[in-house]
C-alpha cells in the first residue's frame, strides 16, 4: 500500500501571491529574442514532420537556425560584460 503524502510545497509554489521579481522579468525580456528565434525554428521543423522537406523547407529551417544562433550569440555578447550579484563571475 502506498502512503498518501502531502503536496503542500507543490501547491504553495504556485500560489497567486508569488510574483516574478523585477530581475526575473528583466532576464526574460533580455532572452526574448532567443525564445522567439527558437519558436521560429521549432515551427519550421514542425511544418516538415509529416512530409519530406522541400528545398523551400530546407531554406526556411536553415534561416531559422541561423537566426537562433545569431540571437544566442547576441545574448552572450550582451551579457558577457555584466557581472553576477555577489561578486561571482
């Protein structure tokens, strides 16, 4: 017989009074170009799941992959000069 355990931690982790901090929202805002580029790449791959990719599909995937890599490189280059809180680098 399996014991029933409380899920209080799981329930309170999603309580409506817990909001993201300004720092977390800023981090999300900085990463938004990477997120959108990854969504475009996933869309390009999803479009070809049920069929053989055409030349146009191949170009679309290649462009989306390039945009995703460029967005990641831009994010890394942008955040390379910033330091972490507490003096850790």
